[in-house]
């Protein structure tokens, strides 16, 4: 009896990652990417060291997330936790701006300014500097381990680690005074949380920029799957003029594409732009630089790969002229995004510019709601929270608007409260209505507490209630 052959093993669900080694290219888009990378890295690393004078007893770091004081400083703007709507407004503006750029130029944010792209570009530059250009790196990758490969790999990883550590350290500097933290790190006296944060960010930067690279853009990032909703046939994005390039080749009857694969060899995500628009394309336009160089060498016109809209490609294929560039930019979708973005910006600016320098909240004490004193007067107690947003200490005078009662502040004289710069203070406040007054004899009566800066124009007003004898 013949033994049946075993069933073949099922194919694996996952394939191992094939490393991508982008080739070095020069051109206007590559130069633009270098410029954006330099600017964004400079902003990230330098910003924590910019000083901003806010007066005595105030942090002088221009951009600071003060977790201990529960405040966020951005140059002359200070945001408190209860003003999170301002942060929400900034996030809305960022989202609408991303929608706008995507509607006009596709995934251009990913190709130039995304942190993953910036640090990956930096890591690839280091890799190319140490191991050589594309062909040399491919040969090294395929070569067996030996002394030369080990030295080059260790040198590359060490350089990556330095960059990753600087990245993690720079991020922590945004959350505390940068010079102080740097001194504590140098003397090994920094808080364990700082060391842990730097360690985590160093590891993620090292792995994401050095090894994961395009995998983050393709699989981890949700934006490639969302961007299609913002794009249409008039969106300008990197495209291949198939009507001009096909059929590929070098012989008679071939199109302008000589199938040199230059566009593929420079792509950081390893795709072939000639296959059409793809989720993996980050619109970095390096393939345009590579293709234009090849067109120059072969005496063909530039623009085989270029920024163009799907409607342009269709029109050119039919022999019709392209739409003017302005028509692609100014269309209903982009005008809507621009209008929403501008509206959010105006509302945010108004919210920042109209903020009061002093704020007050008050809550009646409920147990008991009122107390009848020996002389027949009625007293209510309140928890008053006064927030001084000014960068100097201020003394505030409490008052009543539209009611006859005495105000007393616990452990304070003359109904005055002194609050330090950029500080909040909670005080117990008592309102006492004289016997026989409407407040004392009535039920629940509305009134207003007022506060006024004795040395400046700052003032505030808040409505509250008073419980009389009939409030039971």
C-alpha cells in the first residue's frame, strides 16, 4: 500500500521585509527635502533653548510644558488646563491644514515634513556616509558577516544611537528648564522619569528611523488610508505620463521611458510610480529628479514623471491642454478647507486676545446652606477660587453687585485677597445679610460677586446665589 504524500505546507501569511536602499539623487526636490529637514530639525533641537522674559519668579523658557504648574507657555502665550479649548483649536487648525495641503498636493506632508520622514532621511544620510551609496549597501547587506561588515555596522548603529539619544533628550527639554535638566543629566542627578522617557524615545527613534522606515509609513500610519477622502482628480500629485512613456524600452517604436528603473531605485518606499497612484507613495518627488536627469542624458523632454493631476493626464492623452495651475488649487474642496482653516484661526485668535487677566469661580457651601447668627443675620459660605494670570502678584478687592451684605474672607482683612503671579488661590468667603433684609428673609436670591485689582485694570464678575431663611 502506497503511503500518501503529506500535504504541502500552507503558504505563510507574512513575508519577511526586504530592505530598501534608496539611491542618492540630486535635483530641486531633493534640495527642497534637505532644506525642510534642516529647518525642522533646527526648530526641534533649538526651541527648548530659546529664552523669553516673563518677569521674576516666572520660567524664562520660550516654549515649556510645565506639568508641575499645569501650564503651557508658548512665547508670550500662556495656556492653563481649563483653557484646553485653545489647544483643541490648534489641533483643529493642524488637521484642517493637513486636509488643505492634501487636497492640493496629495501626501506632501508625509514626503517632506513628517517626523518619520525627516529622521529616516537623516538616518539614510548617515548610512550612505558610512556604507556607501545604493549598490555598496546592497553588496554589504548580502555579504556574510566579517570584520569589515561588523565595523561598518557598529559605526552606523553608533551614529544612529547618538542621533536617537539627542532626539529623546530634546523632547524632554520641552517639559522642564532645559539648562537645568542638561546639568542634571550630565551629573547623573536627573529624575528617573526623565531617564525613562529619554530611553523610550531613543529606542523608538533608533528602530523607526533605522530599521522600520517605510513600514511605519505603509502599515503603522493611518494617514495613507484617510488621504484618499481629501483627494480628487484635480489634486496635484506625483504621476507618470503613461501615454508618453509606453511602451517602455530603447528600440524603435518605444516611448520615452527607457525602463532604466531610476525612479524605483531612489524611492524611499520602494514602489514603481509607473504603476499609478499607490498608497505607499509619500509624494517626496525624488523620482521626478531621477527621471528628469535620465531624460536629460537621453535627449528627451523632461516631465515624464511630474506633479500632475489625473484630469491633466487624461486631457494630455486626448491631446487637450492642461488646466491652469490656479484652477487646480482654487476649487470648491480647497476653498472649503481654506475657509474652515481661516475661520478656526480667527476664533482661536479671538479666544487668546480676549482672555481676562483674572478669573474667578465660586461654589456655595452646601452643608449647611446657611447659618442664622445670634443677632438674626444670615450667613452663607462659599469656596472662591481666584486665578491671577498676570506675571506679577496682585491684591484683589472683593465686592457685591446688586445686593446688601457684608463680605468677609477667611484669614484676611478688608475682603482682600493677594494672589501670586500666575497662581491660583482658593479661599473661604462669607456673605452675611443683616436681619430683616430681603436676602435674610427671602429664599434663594441671585447676586454677583466682583473682584478688582487694586493696582491695575484687571477685574472679573461671577453670578451666584444666596440662601435665606425661606430656602429650606
